[in-house]
C-alpha cells in the first residue's frame, strides 16, 4: 500500500525546486485564474516557515501591504506556483520566524546574509 502512495506522490513532485530557506526575501510567481483567462501574479515578501517534506511541503511568505501584514501559504510542488525567485538571503538562527508578526517597521527586517 505504501509503495502505491509513494509512486503517486513521486509523479506529482516537480523535477526542479528553487533553493530558498527561512528568512530569505522571495518573489513568488503564482498563476491566478480569472474566468477563462490565466495570469501571473507576483507576491514578494519574507519566508516565515517551511513545513513538512516531500510532495506535502509548504512555505509561508509575509509582506506588508499598505500597513497591513499579509501572509500566504503555498504548497511547494503546486502547479499554481510557476517559480520562486530569491531577492536577498536572510541571516536567521531559527526555523520559524513567527516573532516577525508582532514587529513593525525596521524592527521587522531580517539581516542580510553576505556570502
């Protein structure tokens, strides 16, 4: 039974996944369907967390829009996510950045990792 499930999940995974981690500022190019048309919408923000693994892996991105915090969670292997572009690398020491939800202004920034 487990072999059947693993083969189905392996068929649904993307061949190449963009490399990013928690704390990075990313641009997510997501497909939006409006009626019979499809367009690409860009969502740019800081990655708060990456959860699970395999085909069920999700990631959450947060940005401030007109003074209001907006968070979106996408499945990593979803066909609605066209690509993920890393704008800047963040230097963080934890796996989930939930504390950023309570921060405002410059306090909500993540230090940049210089390589």
